[in-house]
């Protein structure tokens, strides 16, 4: 099995995203976002992604654990109730036996026997009731995992008491690693590696409505090698877009930047790959614009969302003096791409034990809970009263139904959190609904940060073959309408 598998993730910003540099800068805005030092294009650092993924995955498994606790508690209570019913049935049997005893002196001995049997039935019922209560208690205590995933396994895990659990059956600690605790062994780097998230498609206002801008440099990240995008121009798909461009003297503005329009002869190849392989919606792919790499950073940085905020002085209800600040963000609709590299768990050990073997002492169901007896043994022996005596009733059906408490208590067994790279990837996927609703980056409660992750039906993308696309129409051997539009020969 491969040592690793690579998974490409595509996300669309549902809100502006502000992943800040953590400090102020002298310039246009106070709170800047992280940029690639070479291209100057904003990005989301892989460390930010990893931290947010970790927190959300821990939240997911904690939600799941709480549900299991609730279910175990409920099935325990049901066992307890059934036990009480069994006890009551036994008491009824006892009373009937005593009545039998009183009536009919000749039947006295038989009646006393019936009475004793009834008392035995009652005792059995009470035992059933106690077992049921034990089952209920153990259900409430939940013999599965005691330590919460969240917040313990989220975060840095440096707190001695509430730090990472460090167990091989913990999906959070295995996939995201754990810190070396005080007096414990070393840390573990984790099985999932996150790259920075890069801007793949960037929405820009034009007089034709919004367009999503990309460039050869970033399309390479999704396996597209685009050639022929070299002039200071906007390369569009030939067709409907182009006809409208005719009316505007074959130029279009990307933000404030006015550029000549050219056509990309093989734009269809790009759009179909973005749609089919990566699941990027039509409304974006149909409005694709390519620019050369050198223009991309200018266009992105000129069209970031910039917000200005001010604190409100509670005493006056007006703006607080000196509390004005501005911050920038990737705008809503930005399409980001990042990679998750899933290492093979079979190559790693925690505390000397292979991760794939799981936890050594996974708790099993407590002895008491599993032994909740059916009350039938004693109760079923309540004899029918001999002739002449009132009939000692057989214990009613209810008494035999004391359930074993298995449903809640038996669920724990030895589990390894992850067995292969696909499992590692599956764990990270649990964070995606949270990313879509709780978001990433700053100002999360101020209309910022939500990212919708697209799940195209892609397997690990190791085998994704690179595709070469030729945008230069002459080189592609296709004479398109672009040559007759006076946009300049390539
Ligand atoms: Zn853990």
C-alpha cells in the first residue's frame, strides 16, 4: 500500500474570509490577510486549516459520543423499568399465594407452597429490578470513552489535565497528532498534512457582471497546464461572452483594470475539467476569465473586500474615539484549492504499538449490566394452586421480559481509529459541515468565514493526469473568431 495518498479539496467562500497575519501593518488596511511572499496572492496557511480541521473533527466526534451516552442511558432506564415490572408481578404472585393459603384448610400446605413460590418469584423480580437499575446506572456512566474529544483532543493539548488523549483509537489524536505531555512520551505529528489553500478562481466585478479570474500558475494546482496566456489581456471562451464583448470595443474591465479581450481556443477543456473533476458549479465555470500570471496578483489584491469597523462607546452610544479599524478579506465566491496528504497509518506507531492495532484496553460492557437476569426462572415456577385453593397466578408475561441491557453497554470493543489513508481522509471530511456553518478565520460572528467544501466523486488524486490546454488559437490550429475581432494577433 502506498505510503501516502493525496486528496485535492476545493472550497467556495460563502462569506468573505479573513485569515489575518495577526498584526497590524502600515498601509491601506490595519488588519491584513496572509499572502504568498512571492506571488503576493492572499492564501490561507496550512497551519490555519489544520487547526480549524482539528477543532471541528473533535467537535464532530464529541457530538457522536454524547449521542451514544444518551442512547446507553435510555436503554439502561428501559431495563430498569422492565425489572420493576417483573418485581411487581412477583409480588402479585406472592399475594395470590397467600390468598390461596387462607382459603381452604385442606389445601393449606399446597397454598403455603404456592405462597413460597410466589415469594421466590417476587425476589427474582426484585433482583431483576436491581440489575435493571445497575444497567441504568452504567448506561448513565457510559462505559465507552470517558474522556471528551472536545475540547480535550482539540487545540494545542498542553494542559496537563485536559490535554490530548493520545490514544491510538482516537481519530483526532491519530489524524492530527498530539503534543508530548508532561512526564509522558514524545508527541506525534499526525497522519494528515495540509497544504496552504490557494486562490484558484477569484470573482471580480466587470461591466458584464461578475467573472471568475484565474491564471496558468494556479490552474497547475488542479492538473491543468495552460499555454498561450501571455499577453496583457483577458482570455475568454469564444462564443456568447465574446459576442457581447464585440459591443464594448473588445475590451473588458476587471475591477478598475481595462484589458483587451482575447479568446482561449480550448477553454472548453478547462471548464469541463473544473466541472467534472472538481465539481465547480456551472455558474462559475461559464464566467471564466484567464489572465497571465503577472496580472493575477494585481487583480486579486485590487478587488479584495475591505471593511471598516469602529467600536461603539457604551456610555455615549456613538463611535469610540480612536477605535476605527479596517480589515481585508477574500470576497464571497472565491474558489480555493488545497491538498490533504493522508499518510498510511500502517507505517506509524503510538507508544510502540502500531496505530492500526487500536487501543489495548478498549473498555467492554460492565459485567453487571450484561447480566440483567430475565425474571422467568423464579417466577415461572409459581405453581398452579392445587384443587380447592384459589389459583395462584403464574407470573404474567411482563415478568419474563426483563431485557438484557446489551443495546447500550455492548458497543465498545477494540477499535483502531484509522487503518489506511482513505480512513484518514474520511476523518478530515467530518470537519466540512462545520466549515460550511462555523467557518474559518476571524470575524466569524460578523458575517465572515464560511467555506463550502465541494465533494466531487474523486478518489485519491495521485493518478490525476495533467492535461495540457492551448489557449493560443494559432498554435492550437484553430482559427476562431478572435482573429477577426481586431483584438491583436497573438
Ligand atoms: Zn484524542
